[in-house]
C-alpha cells in the first residue's frame, strides 16, 4: 500500500483549493468509480499466516512497544519516536536516538503502517515483523544488546507469562518479539476520514472539488495503470523508520 493512499485526502483538498473555479456535482462523478474504490482500505491490515492477530498477541505487543527497558539505557521505547501524543511520530524534524543523537531521518507515523508493502524509509524491510527489531539493534537508536534483552525477557515473570499466552510453545526471541510488536502496530488504523466515508458510499462526505482534486492526485498511480506522476511521491515517501 503506497503512502500516497494515506495522504490522498489531504492532496484532494490541496488540489481543490488550487483548482480555480469550483467544480460542480454535474461536472464530477460524485459516486466512486472502480478506480477510486481501489483506494479503500480493508477493515484490517493483512497479517502473515504465522502471526494471525489475537488479543494476547496485541496486548503483549503493546507492552513491548511502550517499554523503555528494551533499550540499552532503559530510556527509549518504540513509542519514544512513535508517540500517540504526536500522531504516532515524535514532532521533531529528525529523530533522536541513543544518548539523544540527532538522526538523519524523520520518524514517520506508524498509523496504517500495516497496509504498506515495504518498511523503512529506504524500503529495506518487507514487513512489520522484519522491521520491528531494527531500532533495538541499531547503535544509533535504542542500541540494545539482544543477548541481554532476551536473557532479561526470559527471566521476567510477567513477560514469560505474556509470551506463553501469546505464542504458546515458542521461544522468547527475535521472532516472537517482532511478531508481537507487529501485531500491535497493525491495530493503529485511521480509516474514518471524510475520504473513507465517501469511498464507503456517503456521497455527501466529499464535495465535487475535493473529488476532482483526489482524481487529479491519483491520476497516474500504479493502482490505475496509467502513466505516473504520483508514483514518484509514493516511491519516495514510505514508512516505517
């Protein structure tokens, strides 16, 4: 799922404001077309066959996501860079990591990250499971020694019980820790905008100018199969770092 899908409603408004004479309903097909409907998000993000969501997995992932003890100095968690207080980012021009080092890239929001087809700004990870341990392992970010991390997790009664409930019979290791964090991140969904309501059939959720702007923005998307201009945006604006 390209990031252009996630920001399409904002660009629809921007195009509407810049489009000159407002479009009328008579000039614009107010009902979503077949190509428009390709941008409707599924109710839930897809999950790997070996990591189907459950209440226990989501709860464990949430606990891990907000726990600063997963960093070497026990002062950084996943939520330090992806905070619900800042739209699941950090409000900074670029992120801060280990010992407050200013990093070279911004922290993208994790909202709807479960729908994206690649992770990290440069796309080097394929799934949320692939991405989850990256910040912990990075000496610029959480700088955690993984051997120490899993020794501690395996000796912590609360975590031992939570892992046993979420992944019975599986080890507490990189695989299950990544799976749990990914399970929680897939619950962070935004799909209640006017744009989403319009795609679901509410013809009054968007006006004609906004609809025209959306179609201008998505013209040339890989989802429509026509020559591209928005693909440049989606290719250069991926999450999750």
